[in-house]
C-alpha cells in the first residue's frame, strides 16, 4: 500500500509539473499573422431628432447631398434642416486570412453634434485600408448601449450614446494578399520580449521536434523572435498547432508599474527592496476665507466695503518609522502595510526608495 501511495504521489507531481507554465501560443504570435485596420465615412439615418444640425455640421449636409445625387435626387439648392441624420466614422478590424463573403463587426462613432445614435441605421459605407483599397462594405442597424434623456432643467446620460456597434455589419469584399506557410521558415514573436523566455521557448520546441521528427527546428534570434524551420513531414498549420500547446515557464523582469492618476500600483513577483528605514508623514495645509463687511455709521459719508480675512493652518501628522525589506513579494507588501499608507503614500514611498537605490526593479510611471 505504501508503494502504491508513493507511486500515486509521484504521478500526481509529474502531472502537476507538466501542467505548470503557460502555453507557447499564449505568449507568442506568428510574425505576419495579424489583423488589419479598416476605416470609412458614412451616414446613420432614422434618428428621432437626435442627429446632426446641418448648420453646425456642414459635412453632414454635403454627404447627404452626395448620397441623394447618386440616387438621382437633386437637392443641391435645397435648404436641408433634417435632424434624423448623423455623420459617423466607421472602423473595423479585418482578421488574418479571412475570405470573401465573411462578416465582421464594425464600430460607429459620431462626428458632428448628434446627441444619440439610438434607433439609427448605417447606410452602405466602404471600408478602406491604409493602401486606399476597399476591403469591406458596412451597412445595418446600429446597437447603442448608452442613452441620453434631457429636459429643461436636468439631463440624464448613461454610457456613450454617440458610439455604437453593428454586429456582423460589414461584408468582406476581398482578402489581404498573402498565404500562410509559403516558405519553410516561420518566426515566432514574444509578446513580452525577454532573452531567457526566448531560449526557454526554443528549447521546448527543440525537445518536442527531436522526439517527434528527429530534427531541431527552433533557433532563438534575439529577445523577441524565435525562428522555426518547419520539418518536411508536416504542413505549417499543423506544425504551429502542435508547438502551440507546449508549455514553458516564462521569465519576467522585476518591474513596478505605477498609475498616479488612479493610484494603482502593480509589482512583479521578483521585485526586491534592499533593507531601508522608511517614515512617512502627511502635511495638511488648510486655508479658510472669512470675509467681513465694514459698514459705515448712519448718515456718514463712508462706503460699505468687504474686508478680506484669511486663516491659514498647517498640520503635519506623525510619521511611523518602519523597516522595509523585500526578499520576496510577500515580505515587501507586508512591510509597506505595516506603515499603514494609502495608495498615494505607497507611490511616494516607492519613488523615494528607487531614488535611494534600494528598489531592485524597473519603475514605470504612467
């Protein structure tokens, strides 16, 4: 029974080790396999008086006249004052290797002074790439997640009613030139470049290809790219699918990211702080204005004046001295929590520790 228990524990440990790490497909991408951005200018019609005013948005009137001219309706000399039309920018992303006839989602954003796109319909809009060629056309009812209601004394707005989506609203007319696997050489790009991670990826792929195909297929080039030589017995798509499920333990640099606007602090696992003594005190300055009115005596020739009176008080809270040292992330967080700081105080402390040379990590301030 003891032998069986030990074998079961060893098998469980081996299975856990095999599942450790992340898949290669989650930390890399194939060079050249990417989405392409499209953009177009169009009109949304059918709005309930929430569209552009022609006086403030002359481009809406010009676009409406051009669209009606193309349909054989001459309104060049007419004074258009409709409020159920809005000029919009239409954007979309064209996935890699998508074929003609496929449908993609589009995003519609108002250009003029329209207050809401709720209930509108996007007219036929060509979507062009950076080369000026039309790759898709969009049309259909827009879906708005926000709303705006206004009265004479109050306005209620939820979300952004001037931005909408058209699910499956664009029809692909032509695909991006190129085919996957035209050559035997493929390149993997790391999403978080690192020399050690690139070596780990190459070693994991080589261990798999030597065992399955008897050849080495991966060669690390730099901190970002790993070159693959496809074995002759398999096609490119199957080869990428096979190595994508291989697992590695990526190495990440020690980094502290600070967002001063929201007070967010994110620290990596390998962040360490050399032993330092830290104290932090809050300085509060309060300025109070108490103007007084100086009133002259009755029947006097004086004037009533307002005399300013300002009171300034400064108060500094007592700071607690604490020893902060971080041989690991848990001890570092525990040391900062002992001081009892708010996020703004933690940001100031980390910046000061970095200036003192005790923070053994990159400090990124956003």
